[in-house]
C-alpha cells in the first residue's frame, strides 16, 4: 500500500476555503457569477466553497482529460464532455480548480472559455504546484502552495482513488528507502 503523509489538515483546508470565499464575496458583490468547476478534482472544493458564498450564483462543470493513470501530465488536454449548458457570453465566469500543476489544463480551459466572450474571466485554485508550471496561468484567488510532489485527497486522486480523504496528503512511493 502507498504511504500517505499529511500536507494540509482538514482544518487548514477549511480555513483556507473560508478565506477564499471572503475574497470572492467581496469582489463579486452585486454580481451574479457563473462558477465553472473542473471535474472531477474540484467537486469537493466547489461544494464547500459555494456554500460559503452569500450571493446569487450559478454553477456548471467541465470535464477535461488530463493525467489518466500516470502522475505526470500527458500535455494533451481536451474537453471530454461538454457539460456546459448555460451560456458563457457576457457572464462573470469564475473557474474553480482543485490543483494547478503544469498549467496546461487551465490554460486550455481559459482559451476555450475566452472564445465564448464572457464579461469577465477569473480563476480560483485551491492548490498550486507553482514549481511544476510549464505554461503561465493567472490565478486570481489562490488557496495553498504545494511542493513539487504528487498529492491526493480533498478531491485529488491517484488512479481515481483517495478523492474522499478530508485533508491533502503526499502520496509516497512504494519501496522507497526510509530514513535515508
Ligand atoms: P496541469 O494541467 O498539469 O496543471 O494539471 C492539472 C490537473 O492535474 C488538475 O486538475 C488535477 O486534476 C491533476 N493534478 C495535478 N497535480 C496533481 C497531484 O499532485 N495529484 C492529483 N492530481 C493532480
Ligand atoms: Mg486525476
């Protein structure tokens, strides 16, 4: 079994989501944003965040292809399923992402959304692996910085597993020599 080492506790994540909700509430006061969550990783974050936003809003989700079974981005992104039904044009769009790693996924999504001519387009990302960036992407609301390690929990998976863990954990390699 892979070993899990805690990086952020449930409580640390909870207070970070609260802080992000306050920033978003302040900036979107009087507006009616459309939150677009990136499936599947952002589901838990979206669920927690949206309940702290005291304003009229709507939600949508997009499903993009990314890592498959591997831990390294394939570099190829596509919209796997066009779940978007609500119009993007002239809306204030806030993309909700779990983890930004290379930036390739988010860069693709932002380009795709921009072509639909939203009134505004911003990004809220809970976890940022900035050291892994290959494409620079704007993050307007940033939760927590994560070191260059593969993490799971709070929506993030490895091979579809561990999404249900309440905190964020580093997935340590099996058969790795300990205490070296
Ligand atoms: P990017 O295109 O490399 O920025 O990857 C973004 C996507 O890869 C995120 O939406 C996550 O679903 C996934 N991802 C990136 N890093 C990790 C990780 O450490 N654990 C689990 N999923 C990750
Ligand atoms: Mg994944």
